[in-house]
C-alpha cells in the first residue's frame, strides 16, 4: 500500500513537471513569435536603415570569417615548417623564422633556441614568437566602409528600381531581372569592391587588383549570383531583398576578400 502511494505521488509529480515544461516551452515559443513579429514590423517601417545596417554588418562579418580561415591555414603552415625544422634543420633557412599559434594566451614570449647541424656546428638562433593569429581590424573596417558606402546603398536602390521597372514574378520577368542584374549591377559591385579597397589601402595603382581579378570574379559570380538572384526575385518580398542579398553576399564576400589577398603574380 505504501509503495503504491509513493508510486502515485511520484507519477503526479512527474506529470506536474511535464506540464510545467510544456508551459515553459509554450511561453518561450510565444515570446519568440512576439519578438519576431515586432522585429519584422520594425524592419518594414524602416526598410532603408534595416537593409543598409544589416548588409554592412554581413559584409564586415564576411571579412572576419575570411581572416579567421586564413589565419588557421597560416598557423598550420607555420606548424608544418617548424616540424620540418626540427627534423632536418640543415635544409631549412631559419633566419627570421617566426612561429605563430603555439601560445594559449595573447601574451608574447620571446626566447631563442640554439640548433646544431649534424657536425655539431651551431646554427643561427631561432626566434619564437608564440601568439594567436590576430585579426586585422583595419582591413575589416575598410571592407565595412566599402560595403556601407557603395554596396549596401547601391543594392537597396537598385533592387527597388528593378522592381518598379519590372514588377511581379513569373519566369519571364525573373529571368529578365537576373539578366539585367548580371549585366549592369554585377560589374559595378565587383569593380567597386576591388577599386574601393585598393584606394583605402593607399595602393600606388588602385586599378591593379581590378585588372588582374575582375574577370575571374565576374565569371564565378555569374553562376553563383544568377541562381541566388533568381530565388531572390521569385520568392523574397521586395522589402527584404537587400537583406537577402546581404546574406547571400556573406559567402560571396568571403570569396572576394580571400581572392583579393592573393598575389597578382601568383594569379598570372
């Protein structure tokens, strides 16, 4: 009898706990729905500010992602070089060699280690600088500035104008919008990216990167953007199209930022 009472109480407690959890989940779902509804209302009431700020933020985020990816790759190369140096120091030039990515903190610790060749001759000291890969915030600021001053504003007004000129959907209209976008908008945005960043970087020839990398970027973008803009024009409401383009541009800008860092002689 006592066991049955305990089982009955435990069962009631479990059911009560489940009801509380369900109520919490239901309340959380309602809160999320309210927040999303208000955010969408705010977005619709201030489309220009929302689109431009969102697009610029995504543009800067793309550069941070690219720098993080490149930093990890560089650290991996550095570790491989260090392993080679340890295995056969006589075949590797160690003058000015810097080791990155070994430390667990941001503190720099400088120390020298002597390396001897097979005959016991002392080699030049290797300077180790253990440090994490650092983000070039100035580069991110330049990418964000170019994104804000040109790309965010241009795309906002371009997409609105394109919708006024060719309202509605349908296969024919969507295809025409995509065609016009790739003929006029794509060359302008790619050119603005390379020339704008080179100008902000103080390059002697701001057109050098543009000359070397425009056509490769444009041909790559034809495949990528034609597909994304077809989705944009056919499925996304006009008020949210600039933000959608910004989201799609996240991956595209990662590619452009990475491509811009490649040396022109390597590409040629």
